[in-house]
């Protein structure tokens, strides 16, 4: 049984969330990194390669190229959103099962992701639009909304609540721990952005295609880690606020 399941958590700790997230990925590298590769890295590289090749071969500017192929671009964006929803849901499922001391399977995680596809998609859109509106009006409200609803998706997946109830539940669980959550998300967002920006540019001078591959792989790894960290944050917050053991989180999957 995972030690995280046995330890009494007194407060939300960034270091513990990061360590547990890394531990989940280390214990399930084929599942976590395989999903990231298939559902994120490959589609991203394919689109980036097509865009670069089409731009150079036609000599078109970026906006002109997009207008010429807008149907393909729209289809690509919708596909991208869909696979991200599946990826995040599958990884949240995998993280919770792993933290119970069990072995998550690819088939089971994808099955849960497909079954929860539309609720998670709608919840993600609702939360994202509200946060974007807050950021447009003023930066601080957007950040506060991001922290308030940071674990809406794990709540939705785990507790079978509707979207509004999941957002309210996330608000309640994050209350009193939002400074720590802010620190965690600053690490994830800033660290992920810096790595995603720097890594491909270190190799792009050697080979442009290889640079695109590195960019896709790095951003896939960042997405995988962030998704797992979201699930671990949910587990941590339930233990902090309610003293809930990891075993008690499994009712949705029983």
C-alpha cells in the first residue's frame, strides 16, 4: 500500500504533491508516458510539421495559410481538445488507482476517460471561459478563479457530481490552501513554460525536424506531469480537509 495512503496529512505541502506525482509516473511509465506520447506528442508534432512544411512550400504567411485551410485547422483544434480531455481524465484515474496501492491499466483508464468525456469537456470549457473572463477583466480575479476551481475535474471524475456542484466542491476543498496551490501552479506553469521554450531551441539549430520532435515530447511530458499533479492535489486536499484516506476515494470505480 502506498505510504501516502497511510500518512495523516496535516496541511497541503507542495513538495509532497510533486514527489507523489513523480512517484506515480515512475511506477507507471508505460501507461503515463505512453498516453502522453500517443495522445499529445504525436498529434502535436504532426500538426507542427504540416504547418511548417505548408508555410515554406507555399511561401504563405501564417494567417494566410490558416485561412486557406481553416476547415482542417478547426478539425485539428477540435481533435486536440478531445485528446487532451481523454489524456487528462485517464491520467487522473491512473493516479488515484496508483495511490490506492493498485496497478492502473491502460484499458481501464481509457474506458473511464471515454465514459466521462462529455462531462469533463463541458466542465473544462466552463472553468476555462470563466477564468479567461476573469483574466480579461483584471489579472487577480482570474488567478483567484483558477485556484478556486483548480481541482474541479478530479472532483467531477471521482465524486460523480454535476459541473456546478464540482466547481463548488473544488472551491470548498481549496479554501485555506490557495496560497500553497498558487505556489504549486507557479512551479508547474513557469517551469513547464521555460522547459518547453528552451529545450527545442537547444537542438533546432542542428535539425529543425528534430527540434519539433523535442518540443512535442517535452510539452507532452509537462502535460502528463501537470495532469497527475492535479489528481494528487485533489487527494491531498481531501486528506487535509476531511482526513479521507486514499482507499475511500475509490467508490466511483468500484
